C-alpha cells in the first residue's frame, strides 16, 4: 500500500498526530516518563503557535510517522526548551549582519515520531525530512536548530547538521539529547539538489511548500488509463512506467521515467480521463502537484504560462519522435531509441558520477520498443561488447552515451 505524506490541516489530522506522538513516545519507547499524566495525546505550547506545521504520513488511514516544524517566535523554539542556543543565535546574527544579508530566520524540527514497524524503512524517514525542508524553504528560513536523541546524531550528520554542544541526559524525556544546527542551504541541497538538476526552476520553485508526497512500492499502480485526472506528479526517487493499451488490449510502454521527470501534467488544465497507466517499477517517491494549487500559481503569476507552454512543446516533440520510430524504424533502431531515452533519464552512480544507472531491465525495454525480449537482448549484447553499457535483469549501467547517429539520420530522412 502507498504512503501519503502531507501537512496536517484538519482537526482530525491534527488529533491523529497528537495521539500518534503518545503511542510512539510513551507506549512504544517509554519516553516522557514524568509529567504526562493520563492524556492519550502529547501537545505543548508550540502546537498552539500560528507558525507551526505538522507533517503526517499515512498508510491508508493509519499514521506511520509524523514531525513538527516551528518558525521562530516570541517564545523561542522547541529545541530551546532543552538547550541554550543564545551563542549560536548570536554567531549567526553576526555573520548575517557582516555580510549585509539582513536578519536570519531560525526554524526548529521536533516531535519526530516513527511507528516501530517503519523505523528501518528509511524511505519514510527521508521523505519526512525532505517535506520538512520544503516547508522551511518556503518560510524563508536561514538556519535549522534542534535537540535530538544522541542515538540519531549520525543520521542528522549525513543531512548536514553539526552538534553545537555536548550531549546531556534529560530526565523529562528519559534520553540523552544533543543540540544541533545546520544552514538551510545544506538541508535544501540534500532534499532537492538532485531533482533540481533535471527540473526547470518554475516547477522546483513551486514544489517546495504546499504539496503532498507519495511513496510507492514496485508494482503499485498510481493511476490507470481512463481514470479521471486530478493531479500531476514529479519523480523524486525511483522509476515509473507509463503505458497504454489499444482497443485490442495490446500494451505499449510509452516511457520509463526517473528522477526529475514530470508526468500527468495535462491534469493541470484538463480533468478528463487519463490517456495512460502509471506503474511503479521500483520503490518510488513522488511529489504531488494538485491542480487547484498550480492554477492558483498561474493566476497569480501569468508570466509563468510561457514556461508551461515550452514544457508542453518539448513533450509533444518527444511523443512525435516516439510515434515515428515505433511506426517505421527497424528493430535495432527502436531498441536504440529506447536506450537513448533511458540514458538521458538515468541517474548517476553514487560512487562514480561518470556512470549512469537505469533501474530498468530488458523486459521493460522490450515493452517500450514494442519488440520481443530476445531482440532487445541481442542489441544489449552488442552494446555491451562495445563497452557502452552493462546490464542485468533489472538494471542497465551506461558507461557512455548510446550512439544516436543512425537515429538522427532516420528521423531526418
């Protein structure tokens, strides 16, 4: 089942968050051992501030994770309930004033709660952090502070945080806490650095705040051909296969999309039926672009329409190229076209940025090229012998760009 992450807004969603905190911190982990009484929820004064956002993750109707974000206010931030951040604040303010940047804005994350069955499933935790980073960025935050359990320090360190004090045992929460801080640029780069390399500024600028995230497992169907269109989607992690069936029930894979790809965007203007089916090929993280939200942006910033039209023009050209190749190109060129599209959408290997990795195997390529898998394997073997790529049942590693000369000549002719 998919996981949906959102900012809690309704009374029920907020009540779900407060009850979930009690379940995780008190029932499951035995924290807050003193002073919590018999209440079946955990709420404090920072939940009543106007500049607060609670992010909640649902599997169906069940909460599996939550996190609170606060913007600086007259009562300070939740992290300052446990540590004195006055020296950190003074240092940040001095740096900003010396650089002529104006006043810094601090934010704080707190009340991170993960259901025990989901604590080792990092995609949920990281999705929470990414969504929190988007909210903070939209607020105009400059720095993030927090008071965290010492046992999670290594995790936060990988996200760009550094300790600004020594660990201290706290009787109230029954844990050793550490004060941490990070400039917002580090958090934003971690959360959006990879996707920003593949998306236009228009989409990225409008993805960071008021949106939802969706986590899919391999084989999950996001939407089916014929469904009513309501949202567009941007891929943050993983691969999505876009396919269509003809009147005889034959399936054609139109595209295999990866990080940075935008799809279903016609829903922004047209709430008609979906023209294709979107299926997760791997674990997938999606950013959900709600139609009404995007229409509000266009109404408020009509100059952005030009960027949208440019995007749609590129999409139409790609579909025209695909139709031409599928209809008239010989088999080897159809495989070559599919490989070239994969190369352009593949992500970089974390250990060697000169290598691109596509988590798509020969079977998916065969569907995309409308060929038998044997023909795809034949072409892959030829390209492997040339040193262009290597492949397995579920992935392809590109060492160089597949040749496009024949494709260019074919389309020109």
